[in-house]
C-alpha cells in the first residue's frame, strides 16, 4: 500500500474541502447510484470484485443503501447505473467483468429492492461513463430525459469507483450542464462517504502484466479532488429536514 507519508503529502498539497448539505425538498433533488453491483462490490463475485472484505467499499454500500431508502420514502427520483457488458465486447484495459445475464451485473443484495420501486430508473450500461452509456440508438439519452422529466435541479452521486466510473459520469454531466443540455440541473453533489474505489497496491500490480498500481485511499482522494476541480460539490455529510406532518 502507499505509505502514510505519501498519502498525507498528496492530501496536504491537493486538499479537498468537503461541505455538508441539508435537503429540505425546496429544490428538486435526484439520487444517482453508480455501479453498486456484485461485480464491483461483493467479495469474490468476479474479476474486478474485492478478494477480501473491504472497509471502504462496504461503507459505500451501507451509505448508499441508507440514502436510497430516504429518497424512496420521500418518492424523490432515483437513477441507478448497472455495469453490464456483452461477453464479446471488451473494455480495455479491464478484464471481462459484469457480464450481462450474470449475477455480477446485478445490484448488490442490499439494493435489489430498488427494482420494485416506482420512483427508480435502472440503466444497464456497457461502458465506463454512464452519461455516454445512456445514449440510445436513436440519439436520445435516458439520463438526460430523466433529469428533464423530473425537472431535477440537484443530483447526489454515490457509487464505485470514485476515480473511474463516478468521476467520468460526473465530468460528462457537468460538461453537459455547462452546455445547457441538462436544464434545469444546477448542481452535481458527490457524497464522499457514499463513494469508494478498488485497492491494487504496487507490490501486487508489478506482478500483473500491464497493471498500474492503484492505492485505494490515495485514488479515492484524487477522484474527489478531480470531481471538485471540474465543478462538483463534494460533501462529507448529507442530512434531511424532517418531513412536515
């Protein structure tokens, strides 16, 4: 793993000032879940799943479940991406993963109830970037339509991986917002406790042909930093005002 000194140095040189946010319902808010599927989150589930229990990933899953429950109780819109690949379509540089039709490409057990919720939109995507993976053959975009249909002004993004699928989706969404393609969307919020990435230490990566080291804590921080540098709001705490009786 990366040394404590190296991690602290990066965090000191590239600080991410995280905020807190309280949702009152005054702004139309949507939740986006990125790839919280077995193939990335469940121990031993596939080529890109954790090999042993992972505290950061399990914490992300728990936080995402709690957020999803609140959004569904309030009947606020939820959009869930599920990484799902055809076996004959590779996604370099990654090995085959989350093959469609296998349990790898399904939501983790703690989130499978979302499939029966009326306020939830599920989208199976076959690429890293969920925004690009939302395009249909006719040129329409399921995510863009979701934002416009529900008149969403703020989205909260959680999922895996902080510096890969989450970051790519956030960057594309911010670019689309800036170009006026996502009206009335104003803010993209990334909840740090609801995000996670994988761990591939240098001593392991050097024995895998073509692999790059990927220290988990460091790359999670880098992902948050890059999202904030692109215009996302990074928060460490999410809360809700009590519902009015």
